[in-house]
């Protein structure tokens, strides 16, 4: 089960996301559904097109399946998604 405390170790694809803070001013306020995640980027669809946001430059607000909103700095989710689980050790 995804919670705010373990979100950084989970798959982010299909979660709704909003960029609440960014070094790139034009991204602030952008929101949509995560469609792809790479080592350094999150790609999301805003209903019209896919947008890309660098993890290191943004703070994200994710909507968990339970409906809870969780803010997460991109620096905590840097790296390949499949490797994040290894950080638990």
C-alpha cells in the first residue's frame, strides 16, 4: 500500500502529480497523470500533451490512491525507479 512515508520507494506511474515548486518557472502549477519515469525525469500528461519535468529541479505533489496529497522533493526520487527499492537496505 502506498503511503506518504513510503512513496519514494514506489512506482509513480499512473499517479496524479502537480509541480508545486521548480527552478523552471514555466513548470510551476503544471499537473497531470504520470506516464513515464526515467532516472532524472518525470513525464506526465496534462490532458492535451505530455510534459517533462526534471526531478532535481522540482518539488512534486502526488495524489495517492487513497486521495491523500503528498509533497515530495524531486531530489528524493532521483535515480532509476527499479533501483529506488534498494535504498531501503
